[in-house]
């Protein structure tokens, strides 16, 4: 959410917004201008009992600060889409490309989440294959999948099958309103054609892992974008009749 906030909040302002919304975990995205605020972001979260849940990509200063402050966020990285003549060759090449980060995150005590972002590396079966390879050949049990609905419009028709395939490897699941053809790509929950059915798949699967909402609209106040997603979530849960889960969003 950080780079997309139309109000360009600083760390303390962001924390106050999150507290108003009742959100207690943050997956932190960033741009070059945010590097100087990395430590203040960590300190503000600690001060206000928020969890620095995940960090996008790689940055040496951030990794140094994680060690300094003894935190272990998930590290999210786009899964590679390598060349190769066979599926086996592509899986091995993707795993090899990720190996330095696999070893680094293991030493850090952080989970590594392979993030679907289109291409070969964004396909559920390929994400699972790379996770399996790394776990089997490099003892990388900390490697899993961060699946993003906003990068998964091509998977709508086969979502139940894809979700079941990925479920044992999921580190986090990021939600989005879903229309055919990604029209639009970013849409608040409850405003699309398909996300209610997709959330029903998740709810009936027994998945109990983390679920994320996002602000990827740079023309919108992040607080408004997150409020819209929370309202949409409640609307869907009410429609699905999941009272216990609905109550958890209401409190």
C-alpha cells in the first residue's frame, strides 16, 4: 500500500490510519524514497503493537534493520519465468535463480513467498513445482507461495483446482474484486463478478493462513481503499452466511 497512497503518509501517519481501521499486520511495499524511513517504520510498528508481516523484494538496508530489531517478516519475491526446453528444465532454472535468496531468508529466519506476477512463474502449477523442488533438493521448507488475485484473472475458471493445488504451500493470499478480463484489474472486494465464489472456495477449504487486502490505486487515499475492501469483505461474508468469520471483521 505504501507507494500507492495518494496522501503519501509518513510512518507515524500510516500507523494511525491502520489503528483506525483495526488492522494489525502490514505487508510493506516501497520505492527508493521510502528507504530512509525503513527504520522509523519498524519502530512505529513496534511502538504500536503492529506486526511487520512481510517485505517486498530485496534491500540490504532493510535486511540489516530486520536483524538489528530482531524481526522476521516474510520476504516476497516474484517467481522467475526462465527459458527452458522442458518443464523440468524451467523448474530447475527457476529454483537455481532463487537459491541465493532461499539461503539468505533461511539464515534470516524469514519465510520466502514466491509471488505470482504473470508469465510462467505466475501459474499456480509452476509455483507449486518450484516450491516442491526447493523443498526436496535444498531443504527449503520456508519457501511457499503468496498468491494474488489481482494477478490471477486467467485462473478464475479453474480457481478451485488451482487453490487446492497451492493450499499446502500458501504463505499468504491477497484478495481483490474479480471481473472477467481484468476489467478493471484492481477492484474493491464485493464489486466484482467472481470473488464471492472464490472466497467460498477458500472458506470451505479449511485454509487458516493469512489473508491480505490491498491498495494499488495511486489516485486514492489508502484509508478509503482499505475501507472499501473491508466493507466488501463483510458484504461477502454476510452473503455466504459465515457468522463467526463475519464477527471477527466486525470487532
